[in-house]
C-alpha cells in the first residue's frame, strides 16, 4: 500500500501541535489496493443473499407447518380419539424438523458438518408425509400430492440452505453426503443386471473394510523431527507427534509451503491425505484451512 507523509495530518491531543502522519494514497485509476478493500469490509460476498434465503426458509416453514398440521392432527385423532394428545403428537414431527434444521444451520454457519441432523430432517419429513398421505384420498393423485408435498418440499429446501450456508462459511466446495445414496442406487441396479460379478466385488470390498480383530493395521512412519531456529530442539511430547502435526507436515511435503496453498484445494487434499495418518477428514479440513489462512496472513503481513 502506498503512503505519503503530510505535515498537518495529525494533532497531539495535549499540545495541539501538528505532526507528521501516514495517509493512504489511492493507486492508479483512483482504485484502492485490494488489501485495503479487504481490511475495510469483513463481510464475505453473498452473505446478504444467504441470510435472506435463511429468513425465507423460516417463513416457508411456518406456512407449510400450518398446512400439514391439520392433516397430521386428523390422522392421529382418528387413531387415538383424544384431542390434546393428538395435537401434541401432530406437532412432534414438525417441531422435530424445526429443531434439527436450527441445529444444522448453526453447525453450517460454523463451517462444521451436520450429516446426522440433515438425515433426521429428511426422516421427520418422510414420517410427516406418511401421516399426511393417510389423511389424503389415495384414489386421487392430486389429493395425494397436495397432502404429501408440504413436508417433503420443506425438507429439501432446508437441506439445500444448510449445504449452501456451510459452503459459504468454509469458502470451498464439499462432497455432498447424498452422493452415497446415489452410489447405493447404482450398485443396486448393477446387482440386478450383473449379479455374479457385483456380488463378488461387494464381497471383496466388505472383507477389506472389515478385517479380523487379530489383524494389525500398518504402522504409520513418524514425521521427521524439525529443529527450531538457533539450533534448539523443537517441541517434544505427544503434541509434537500428533496426527494433525503429521498431516500438516505431509501436506507441506506433497504440495509445498502452506503460504502458497490454494484454499480451494483443502477439501480434496484432506480426502486424499488424511487417511494416510489416521486423521478424521473433517478434523483435517479444519486444521489445514486454519493453517493455510494463518500462513497466508503471515506472508501478507511481512
């Protein structure tokens, strides 16, 4: 950043004597340097749109909850014939979906995965859809669609808002947890078309994933000890040989200094290298992203 010294830019509060100070000077074309613009605004691009989408999700949830609640109440009341108990049970699934949605959004805003919460959102939506289906006229497709659509559509919208909020918080792409369902569907289809080869392949995969208790896992070679500046020994103890430290050392060995590492490659790199040191992929993603940002901030501050 370019600065210039001005004689009357600042004043001493006690003596009221002007003194020299540094003022930022705009670059060529009247534009401020990129670093100055980043320091001036800490809001990430798209934050307002994500916040608006989250607010609209709550409005949509209130409306669709009101629509499906009557059908769920009639379904429970037909079985129990108790008004108070029927209202409580009819509210249970919708409130459960709201609770899991809030938990998933909170984790997403913190950049953490919420796979269990997202699955439970879908489970609540499926159960609510079944209760609504019982109240519909099963001989009319229009009636079935009108009753079943509200909870299912709300669950899909909530899942997408959670996914986008987490990707926005991390600033990178992530592998969708629902890809496993697509893979399971494709293997089920392949099992129906080519039973012998698919069954043999699934058997080999299952045996590799479930070794016998007596089998020992391959030992991981410890990372070489690094010497501290001035000839003193580096940190010792369990923390110096932690999985996170070995993982970061492995990333630096494979891809070079972390100061030049692109944040967009964090997720893919963690998926490839974290299993080599026995570190959880989610923990590795958090540690690597923090280390990359710290290294890049240190390089810009020099």
